[in-house]
C-alpha cells in the first residue's frame, strides 16, 4: 500500500478531546501534495496518526455553514429518489 502524504497547512480549531488525548479538529490539509481542503477528523496528540474523517471543498463548507445557520439551500437532488 502506498504511503499517504499529508500536511496540515492551517489549524482552524479543536471541536473536542477524548480521554486518550485525541482531538477532533477542523484543519486545512494537503493530501498527497494536492491543494489543501477543509478536513474534519480526530488526530493523535502528536498528529502522527489520524482517524477517519471527511474533507470538504470551499463550496461544501459554504453550504454546510448555511445549513447550520438554518438557511435553505438549493440543490439538484431529486427528493423522490431518497429513501
């Protein structure tokens, strides 16, 4: 398996910390030397290990912020196709 390369280019903030000292953080992360994206996941105290997470584009973050603020978002999802 190929080695995963990452660089935290900007630390935005910590959402929580668990009993083992791992922190759930929002950062800008460059994965495999690509353009940095918003990244939400748990990190070990020394940032050498990480849990599963999610990466978000600028557009994703804008939509998420609007949703959290209670704004309506237009989308192309056919609600009849949803379970």
